[in-house]
C-alpha cells in the first residue's frame, strides 16, 4: 500500500489521490502532488475541459458560446474544429473555425471530439 501524505490543513490521515491532486475528505482541502525536480522540465500537457490530453491534429468541439473579440460573430456551442495546433500562452489552441477564420482558443472551452 502506498503511503499518502497527511492533509496539510487539518493533519487528517485519510487523504486520497484524485488525478493529479491529493484530497482530504474531512476538510475538503485539495493540493497538488509534488513533482520531482528532474521531471519538472517535461513538456506541458494541454488538456481539454474533461481532462483528456490534446495533441496537434486533434478534432475538438466547443462547449460554450464564445464571443469573437473585435467582431459581432459568435462561435456557437457544438462547433467542430478540425486539425488544431497547440501553442504556448494563455490561448493554447491555434485553429481555423469554419465561417469565422483563424483564431486562438483556450483549451478549457473545448472537448476532444
């Protein structure tokens, strides 16, 4: 059995792991799992709204109406975006949306198709 750390907030020993977080069921405190220093330089994994990892060339679906900055256009819920490209920055998806053109999206507003 693996040894999980006690909760740093209430010192409860009943913590459990949920994906990349530790969770305390007694006080509901959540904290990140410490990453060893040698693994910290690995490439950043970009995930969609459901936590699925995204890769270049994936197809995604928009999960929320998104206003296009500087225009009156709106990217509607359910719009399918093909062949995305991942980039660095706040808006981490570079793509071309049919009817609107090239734009950048945040990965938190899409799900893998």
